[in-house]
């Protein structure tokens, strides 16, 4: 193909040819010797080298003999072995590794001997034993006997860098992988090399030095010589990349041996990134999770939440058998009895009454379900229960958001990717905090630090935004539409650059006109739009049609043609025409007695601002599909246990639109939601056809994306007028912190200990006006939250609270969401 003006030819890559152990190899210019050797299958031992980190040359284990052509063209040998992890190749270079050079072999063995001088001989009790690079390389590249006869250096052990990360300093070989990751990748410089000589060691900084006031982890220890806790959402990665047993996690320490574990690839259920993970389990119980390498998504890294938050799946309140309410109490019964009771209860609750309007059923779906599960809930609602009252958004939502999802997200396939986000010259974030709500999205953005302009529409610069060197577009909650419409000319110009991206978080749904303004801005500047929700199942639910106004593939439920096409594919005469209600609408209708039966799957009542207990109590019959006992399950009439992600197969659709399929890791008798719903539908006299993953995926493939005239129209909504809080009031800003008290983090106290302290943030002017000093009470008609106050450089008239952190459950205790007006006063 010849190059055209529209599609220029790829630039030629300049290459270099060299010889390694007698084998000639051609590699791109700038390649490190150690990488060139890898390409031809030559292994050079190393500890500090990691392909995702900058070269350091800290351990010196990769020494090789190097000769390079001089000015006269003759080979000139370097006077001593060189570190192959820091030296780049040159034309005509000749490299001899330990395989062909006695001097290189002697140098490597000498380095190994030095590393082992103070290293303890505790391999049988070390957590790294059996998968330890030091252990392996000591056997393959070390001396058979030690010449060191003196007393080894010792430290007090373990040193708790945080409640989760423990350090055995005497095992450390000072490779600095952990400190380099923390600085280069995560931007959390809480640990570094300290002291010199024999006492050189890794330790934590004092937060006062780094000015991290307000981010001290829960339960952080008092000041000591090692500083304060390792406060990072990504600290677990340092344990995985540590080449020895120096860094361990409290959750796994002394729990098992690597050779006793069964490893299974999986996808994390904690956010919409769809990070690849590895589950290590023994005797049906998960003992640890590790990052799996996936170059196009999470690369080598995952969040601490992805890594450590798995205990929830096997807590004591795990449901093993179905429950049916008898004489006011939930009792265990068989599956046939439970399914029969559920079907009978739904029929009775939705039967045609003798007088008045018929009551319908509603379906509430949690945001953690797979694509297949969401499809089954949506199909059950429309073909069996005859209603469009189905919603997977267990959070604040809006019709405008639904129109945006139907017109610009559902059925569009792969859109903006992680790679696009990383390469974008400008990224504008609206209602989205990548470190708290995006997991590895933050790490991909931070890779472009210094090369990328990041702007954030928010009330203040969060810690994550600061680490991205973001420019704040100061905006009160609910005023995002006005901020986008009034964006400065230089920001618009930056968004006009090819490849620029506007990232919309799920919180834009709380701002009237936000999605409309974002689409207008994208059309005016040429920037691409990306929607990044928080939960893992959100995008899949949109694709599956688990929203009141959307059918599978982005079809509008209001479109007659779309309903006809889906009805034909599903083998039914018709689909319901009556417009469906969102989660808040369904709960309001339930509380008003308009809904007779509710089917609820994986929803946490405390995530919703509505009075969920009152709504459930007003419904005649409630069926709950759950992994564990919950507030909703305790009020249900029938509880059907379903499998957690580790015990089923399925697909998450990440925010890119990428299918992230996973197989069953631990085989049990537990069934997926889609299988349970298929059995329930049979009891109700219908064939749902969702009994297997393959059956669901076959139906989705046959349905495809929306055709002409079937897709929802783009949103058109006006921006909300600025609120004017009265004296003693402020506008509420809130979002989830990554580590908080979400249901999927239950049972993991070590991870919980790394969560950031819940504080209320407000500007100095706001604090002065409201009489706030050290402590503040935020109240609504439902209740109040009292937290320490932290003065922050932010928009006046606004107070920020974490959405679901210890002592701050905003939805449950205040019954409010972002943009609401709340009462604020300082404690006496």
C-alpha cells in the first residue's frame, strides 16, 4: 500500500546490529543489552531490572563483558563488566554473558555472594520460598558454598509499612524496585532508601515532610524512626515485584506455600477497567490474588482493592442454600421449594386485582453483575414480568444519562481505549476522579505525566489529580454543564488537538445538562468522548439492555421497530410499551404501593439515597439473589444464593467496550444469576433461555447492535441553575474513595486499615462563614454526619464528604447525592 496524505507511511525504525554470545541480533536503537539478549533466548540474571521501570543498575547482578567499536572501527573492550540493564546497544557491539565469558560469570557470582552475606537462610519459612528469583539464581549462578562466617546483620521484623504491607529488612537486597514503582508509576513517594553502609534500608517517610496532611491512613502508627504508613492505593504491587521475600502482605503472610496453590486467570470485579488478575486458591478458598500481565489493559499493575478485597466471597454470612420466609422467619429450603415459592409469590403479588390498577413487578440489578447476568435480568423483566421497570444503576442516575448511553455508548463496540487515553495530548475529566473511581486508569494517565495536559472539572484538586499535575476547572457540584459551556479558549484549543479525550464519569448524571454539554463540546472541538463508570458491570448492563429505556445493543425501548426486532429474536409476541422507571423511580413506586413484586440482585441498600427499607416493606413480595446475607436479603420473602465471580464463568465489559471473559476458578455447586433466573422463569411458565453463558452470548451476537431508527436520540437537557444555599448551608460534593466500606471490601481488615481518614473538606471562606474550626456536622432531614474539618483550596459554598467511608455513609445517613443542599455547622 502506498502512503497517502490521509495515511502517511509509518516512520522507519532505526536499528542496531550486535553480537551476543556469538549470535548476531538486530534490534531497535536504544534497546538495552538485557532486552536484546532476551530476544534471542539468552537469560541474564537480574534483580533490580523490571521492564516497566526505568533502568537503575542497583543490584549489579546482570554484569556482562562488553566490547564496542572505537573511532577507528576496532573493537575496544570495556575495562570491567558492565550492567546490561542500563547500557544500550550500539552497532557492532560484542557482548559476552556468563555463558561465554569467565570474567562475567565470576563477576555475577561475586555479586551474588555479596547479596547473600547478610541475607537470612530462612527459605523454608519465607513466603517467597518456591517462587523466589534470589533462591533460583543463587542455585543457578551462585557459588556452591558461602565464605562468610561472621554474624549476619539483623533488624527488628517485620516493619509495618502499613496495615497491609510488611517489610523484613534483613531480606532486602536494595534493588529499589519498590521505591521506583512508588515514585515512577504510582506517584506515592512514601518509601525510599534510608541511611548508608551496612544500615542502609528501605523505610517510610514522615508525612509532614511530604505535606500529605489529611491523607493519613486509618489506624496509622505513631511517629517513629521509620516514618508513617505507606499510604498508597497501589502498594500491593511492590510485594509482587519484590524479587526476594522482603515485602509481604499481612493478608497472605504465612498462609501457604506457592507450590500448594492452584492458579487461575480471572478478571477483577471491583471497577470498570477489567484488570487481568491471577487467583491463587487452595481447597476451595482464595488465599491471594496477583496482577496478571495484560499489555492493553492493566499492564503489570492492579489496585490494592483488586488485589486484597476477596474475603467477602467466603465470609460466615455466605448463603449456602435458598431461604424462604415462613412464619416471619427465613428458613433454609431446597431449590425446588424455593423456586416454587418465588414463582407463586410473584404471581400472587402481580395478579389482576378485582378493583383498581394492576400492580406490576420491578427488577433492580447491582452494578457488579456480568454481561450474561444483566441480560438475564433484562430479559426476565420484559418477557416474563412484562415490565420496563428494570435498572442496573444502583446509584444516582438520570434520563439524560440514559439517552447518552443509548446514543453514544451502547452497541458502539470499542471506543476510546487505554492506549488512546495514554497517548492523548489533552484529557478533560468531568465528574471523574481516576485514582478513586478508575483504578488503573490513573496509572495509564500518569505514564504520560509531562507529555499530557490534564484538566479536571471538580470542586478541588484531589490527591490523584495533583499527581497528574492536573489543571482545575473550579466547579460546584451540579454545575458541570455550565463549566463545560464556559470553558476557557485555551482549554478548548487544547481539546482541539488530534487525539484529545473528554472523560465522563458516572457522577455527571447528577448534573443536569452535563452529558448534553459534553457532547456539544466534543462536537465543537473534535475531542472523543469516553464514559468510565465505577462498577465492573455497568457497561455490560448497558449493552445487555438492563436499563428502563434501553434494549440490548443500544436499542431504544420507546422505538416500535426496536421492540419488534427484539421481540422477534426472543420469540415473544411483543414487549412492554409503557416507559420504565429508574432505580429511584422503582423504589418510589414500591413505597407508594404501585409495585407488587421486586426481584433484586446484588444491590446494597446503603448505596442508595432512597429509603430502601420502607420501599421493601411496602412491597408484597421480594425475591433477592445474593452471595451473602444483606439488608435487602433480610427483608426478602425468598432468597436465592448465587455464585461470586470466582465460582462462575462470564464476561465483564470494561469501559473501553472490551469483552473481558473469564472462566470458573473454583468449581462449586453455586449457580450464576443468569442460571438461577432461567430456573425461576421456568417455574413461571416461560423459557428464558439463559441457562448457560454460551446460550446468552449466542443470543447477544444474534441481536447485534441497534439499526437505523432503533437507537435512542442524543440527550438534550438544560443546565441546572446555580443553587443559592441559605445561611448555615452548603452544596454537597461527594464521591467514593477507592478503599472505603463497600460491600465487596468486607472481611479484609488489613486493606481497610490503609483507607484514608474520612474528613470534611471546605474552603477557608466557607469555614469562616459557617463557623467551622476543627469538627463539622453536616445534616439533612434524614440524619447527620460529624467529621474532622480540613480547610482545602476549593470552591466556596461547597462541602465535600467521602461517600461511603468510616463515619461517612452519605446516601444512607443523609439521603442525599452530589449537588444537594445540606446544613453545615461547626461543633461546639
